[in-house]
C-alpha cells in the first residue's frame, strides 16, 4: 500500500490573526510531530509538496462574483460588499493572502485526489483541508473555499462514487448542501447537535432531496457525549451505510474539535475514541482521501492527526513523544509528554441520557435512511 502526505511550510505565510481560534501553526506542529516519529521516511510514503490550485479549479463550485471578492480581499483590506459574502471581523476575517491561502489548501486536496485517481496509491492526507462550511458564494465558519466539495466534484467528473465521512464537531453543512440532491455522493456527518452548536443544522431528519433522498446522513450528538456513546453510534451505522453504498473513494473530514478540552465545542471525546473511529474508517476506506478540519487545542490537533497518519500507514507508535518535538512543544505551552495524553474516564452521569438519545437517532437512520441507500 502507498500513501501520500501533502504539505508545505508556505502555510505559515498566512495568519487569521492573533485572537482567531484557527491558528495555522497547528499544521506545522502536526508536520513536526509526524516527521519526528519518522512517519515520512517509511518506504511506502510519498511526501508531496503542496502546489496551489488554479482559480478555475475553485470555479467548478464557487460563484464568479464571490471569487472576485476573495481576490480583491487578498490584499488584506476590506473591499466593497465583502460583508455580503460573509467576510469581515469575526469568524472570517480579511487577512493578507487570504485568496492565496485558499488556493494552497485547495491545491493540496486536488493533489490528494490525483494521487488516488491516478492509481499511485490508496491513501492521501491533506491536513490543511477540510474547510467544510464554505458555501458557493459565502464564507462561513473560518472557511472561505470548500475544498472537500471541489475535491469530490473532481472525483465525480472521473466517474467515481464518493462517500464523505465528516467527524468534525461541527455539522458538515457546506458539503451536505452541495450534494443534497445527488445519489452519487453519500454524506455522513457526525457532530454536536445543531441545537447547541454552530452552524445550527445537521438534524437526523435532513436526509437529502429528490434523487438524493437517503444520501445525506446526520448523527447529531448531545453535548458531553463521550467516547463510548460516540464510537457505539459510529459502529452501529457507518459501516452498514458504506457497505450498502459501495463507494469507489471515501473522503473524510477529520476535525479534532470533538475533544473534551477543545475550547469551542461541548463534546467529551478523548483521543482514544478518535483512534477507534479512525481505525473503523481505515477498514472501510480502500481508497481514502483524508482532509483535516477543525481543532482549536493545538496539542490535540498535532497528536490526533499524527495518530491518524500512523493508522493510515498501519504503524503502531511509541507513547513517548519524540525529544526534538517536546523541546519545541514546551515552548508553546504544551504539557502533554505522551501521544495519547493523560487518559480520563467518561462522565457516567451524562452517558446514560446521551446513549438513549443516540439509540433513538440510530433507530431512525436504520428504519428511514438506510433502506434508501443503494450501491
Ligand atoms: Zn469544527
């Protein structure tokens, strides 16, 4: 099996701003940890330096007017009607190089797709991708362009059937919306309920429309859902859905903002639950394009995506973090010395209630959605 890791230090040329939760340094930290463990030196691994996408690549999904606004905003100054397109102070700030940043991360996703479609290998990981909230003509939730949609559209143009699995704490709304009426893309999003978290969508009754009915699957978790309930829910429905659909390629958004100590969300997962789900995906995804996503505790991001990359390559890592990485991490205020960090026990008192809620959701999916999914 061959795998590809797509990355460039040029990501660090861009910055959402010092007070913004999305710190691009987390990508460098992840790269450093992966490299520190020697996971780019394996004979089966191809390291692919990121090459920017071209504007026409974004235009397959995004509107021309919106792309023009992004291009103008690339200077870092507020322009014309930018706020009408979701840009401005707050979630989607205008910063210098905003459009170049978008071209870079979308380029990496397209490189990951090319690696798989060309038959060079089976798994490719773009940690900078997974910006699942961007809409056709609107920035949303730190996302200016929707690289999962652009990548999936490329796969469709090559005649592939695609399953998209999104494990970010936030609903994968932009991707769901893009393929809501399609039966060639099965979207499955596991997320904190829209009742308590942005973007406020992703309820189980959102199942797709027209030909796409049954091909949008949502698993909304109550706040404080722990590893046990989360993994149980994943195992109850995701393998069965994938087996029913039989995709050519699986695209995943691997957000790490589901963890108990993520500053923006309210789920209660640990890296152990994340690991179980990643191993589950590995068994299901014979051809796998893995994208990054959210995650606002940078220690969690680096350790979880390193673990994910190890799983993609079938490698067991030692628990002690590499010395060179630790020296750097300490200076950034990171306390964890071990890959999986300090283990913790789930909040049992919440667990029973959450299990009952997810049993209801799972029953709904099995009775109402699964029978509609065909290969
Ligand atoms: Zn998120």
